[in-house]
C-alpha cells in the first residue's frame, strides 16, 4: 500500500462485494441498474461518510464509463446559478459512451436559483446526460428536483458492519487487533460512528509502525481527539476523569456532538433497559437545556454527573 495515499481513497470499494451495504434491497437495486446498463438520474441522500460518493464512483466503474464522460463538482465550492449554466458545454458534447455524467456532490449547498437552473437542464438534456446528486440533507433540495431524480436514501450502517469494515482496513495494513489495539479501535468507532470516512481518516493519522495509538495531544486542533481519550475512560468506568477531560477541552461547537456520543453509547451508563432509558431522558433534557443555559460547560458537567449516578 502506498504510504502517501489516503486510506479513504486506497480502500474505496471497487466492487459491489467490497461496498458496505446497509440493506439487501439497495444492493439489488444497484445490481439491476448495472445489469440493465440503465442508470437513472439519482439523488443520493445520507449523512457524511455514509458512502454516497463511493457508490457513485462504483457505478461509473461497473458501467465502464469513460473518465472523459464524467464531470465531478463539489457544490460546497461552486454553488451559484452561473456555474450550473456553464456545464452546458460539457453535457452538449458528444460522449465517448452512451451518456455524459455529472456527479454533483453536496448538492444541498446549491442556491435555490442554481437548483432551478439545474431542474431545467436535467429535463432539456435527458437524452444525452445523466446526473448523480449527493446531499446530506434531502429537505434542502427543491421539490422540482426531487421529482426529476430517483431518490436513494442511505440508512445508517449497523455498528458491527462499521467496526468490521475499519477492522479489515487495519488488518490489511498489518495491525494486530488482538488485545489493546482492538480496545483502542472500539474507542475510535464509538466517537466517529456513523461517519465511516471520519473514522478511517483518524485511524490513518494515529496508526504508526503497525500499531494503533490513541491521540497524543487531547488539546490539539482535532476536537475528536479528546473524545477518543474520554471514550476510553468511560469504558473503563473512570467517569469523573472523563468528565473533567471533556469539560476542560470542549469547545462551543463540540457540545452537540458530545451529547450524540453519550446517546450512542448507552451501555456506558447501564447494562439494563431501565437504566439506559433513564440515560436517554437525562441526555435529552440536558441537550434541550443546552441552548438556554448561561454556561454550557456547567450543563454538560451536570449531565455527566447525573449519568454517573444511574443505578
């Protein structure tokens, strides 16, 4: 494996078997498109790191689409109406294959005017161009576009599927996942789930000499670093140490993500259904209060103390 290459690119799935499917129905749908060589205009909707762009690129590969027939655009960088109109030259040009293809990532960042222009373009060039739009938030796409695109909703991966995928990557990189390495991997997964891309990037950053390490600097630029360390403390039952670590390092923009982390790992607070139900109520109440309180740190500290008192 090229040491200078990003793992998210090196381990991007190249076959349907390598892709991590959230359910069999979606795989069957994709297999139908490939078998019939009939790709519709698509709107791929799902959270960050859920596999939207990977699926689009996999479709191009399986359909043997010539790279010259594909235009990739990130709408978070170029989201105005004039840029959308500038695509006309590309989609009007005779394709090497049957169609030209436009992969428009982060399409929910497009302005309303740009989406309206795109609607007309999709209709006008339906015989020569296919469109694949990805979006984190489907409700930000105008209804007129929804009606012209076949929606494909990405469900959240099962935690075991998620863990299996990143474990496979580490094993391929020569990391022995027996013992402490596996415990550290679980900490990364608990913090990054369900964003697979984020998890893979963090693992590459902290994997050296075929050993997986916890982040070395919990006060660094990556706000997830101290959360990984905190996850290890929570798992070990060191609740007070974890609370102090979070309160010392949490930035204003981190708090909502921390509440999600606490909710995703209810087993930290109790092994019983009743105890976990209590944890959900505590987290929900403190999250509700988050935008109302004068001091978010005190509110978070109180949340963690209440959780530690669950019996």
